[in-house]
């Protein structure tokens, strides 16, 4: 009998992880952007590649867009193109970090003209959401300063709140705004939304349709991220995750690659807080595949999330509660570690086969010939993604 109970399997069956369109484009660091064969030349090709991930895993039913990287003339037609491939268009990400006007800020800028330009960009993103059927607008701001004294941090917060209010006012009844925080980069002294507390303060005052986006790579080393997950779930303000992993800074590596145990602890708190398969808490990836092939990189990523979810679901909650109540430190810890060390991969492979999926999605994709096909078809393509 499988180590995964029917109850666990039916929970896993409902899991959906949104893919970032930019993960399929070329990416790199500030030193070099690497090119790979078969790189998508336009938003449709990114969506086609994302659909491959869903085809082999049944785990990735939607694709996040990034404006202006994914700008097209006809979003309704992009939407039906995606739906024909079996995926939805998901979160719309704004971009206020690649325009010369935003050198000194965007939603926080002291010049009303530039601030208005940044607000208008977000209103345009909401127009796009109307056409794509997307629910969420994700805002990540590259704003801050490099030197003490460079800016008045307090008035920037006031302008930020005012800008966010104007954007929030344009949201439809079924739409939401998620505000992502990041403790540094590209600014190195202060960042205008550096932490979950600042994001929480802004979204709490905006209202019910605003919540926090937690990118797992956006914390200082050693931060107890699962505590933040617990707290935001407790406050009803965890709107979404940007999953990825990191060794040093915002590395955007494959989720679960750098620290699988941290991913386990985070998902454990998601389960504990009722955030799993909860439409209010979107699971998204925010990754850049600099050196590895992008489609299998994304397949590996969603499988890692699924495997860690299965392990988190294996924790015996009743026994854990009893161990905690009786202050049995070692028993409580052992219950977690037993689940973490359980190899769920054979059981998941068996389950996949029972659902008509390939037991090994990585191998099935590699054998499909799709990678060779796009390499041949897309010769001479221009970079799409970061910097496009
Ligand atoms: C940047 O560091 C953030 O993680 C963003 O979520 C994301 O990478 C960006 O919005 C993609 O444009
Ligand atoms: Zn992110
Ligand atoms: Zn990031």
C-alpha cells in the first residue's frame, strides 16, 4: 500500500503552481545574460513552453505575465491561445525598474509627473487583467536609496501609500493587489518596501483586496521565513508566494534546490495555517534559469514543491500535538524529521501513472523531442524575459 493515503493524494491532486513567463526567457546576472537554444521569441512561445510543464506534471495550470515584457496588441486572443493549450493567464506583474524616469523612484517619486506615470502603468496593468481574466496584480518596487541622507524615507512612505490607494481604487470586485517586499537590491541602503511588516502596514490600510506577496529569496540570511508565513496566514494577509531558492542573495534558483528543509518547514506552516489549496494564497514560482534548460528547470521546480507538500502532509498532527502538549521536545522534533526524510518519490511516480501521467515527467519531457524541436524552430530568436 502507498505511503500516501487517499486523503493526502486527493489534497495533492488539487495543487496548482503558477509559472512565471520570464522563467522561459534568457536570463543571467549583471555580468552576462546567457543564451539558450529554443528561447521563446514572444509571449505566445513562452506560454507554449509553460504549457509543456503542465502537460507532464498536471501541476502548473497558469502562467504569470509581466508588463511590458509580455505586451501584446490583443490580450483576449492571447488568453484564448493559452486556454487552447490548457493553461490560464495568471498574475500580472508590473515593471517600474527599467525606465530612465524611475531612477529616483516610481510610486514614491517626489516629482508628481513621474509618480503619475508609475500609477498609470499600474492602471494599464489592471486594464490588461480585465482582458486576460487575471485576478492578481503583483507589485514589486525597485525603489530606495544607496546612501544615508539621500532621501527622506518618511515622505516616500506617505507618497507610496497614496499611490497604492489610487491603484487599489481601480481594482474590480474580483481582483486583488499583492505587494511584494525585498530587503535590498537594487538599492543598498534603504528599500521602500523592505520587509513583510511594511508590506502588511500598506496592504492592511488599503483594504480586503490587498495582501502580501512573500518571495522566499527576499530575506536576510538566517531569517525564519516559516514564522512570517505563519504570521501572515494568521492575519489573513498572505496573498501569494514567489517560490525560489537561494544560497546568498536573491539567487532565484530552483525552489527546494538550496535548502530543501526550509521549503519543508514553509509548507508545513502553509498546511498548519490553512493556506494549502486555498484560493486566497497563490503558489507561484519566481525563478530564473540562467544555465539550465528552462522547461525541465520548471518541471523540476513544480515537482519539488509537490514532493515537499507530500512530506509535509505526512506529519502526524495528532501525535505532534500530543508531544507538544507534554513538552516532549525530542518526540515532537522526530515527528517532523521522520516526515521530512521520507522518500515520497516512488509513491508519487506510481500515483502519476495511475492518473495517466508519466511516472517520471523529466524523462518523459526529455524523450518527447520538444526541446530539439524548439531549438530548430526558433533559430535567430531575440531574448525574451529579463531585460527584453
Ligand atoms: C524581484 O526581485 C522580484 O522577485 C520580482 O517578483 C520579480 O522577480 C519580478 O517582478 C519579475 O519582474
Ligand atoms: Zn519575486
Ligand atoms: Zn526577487
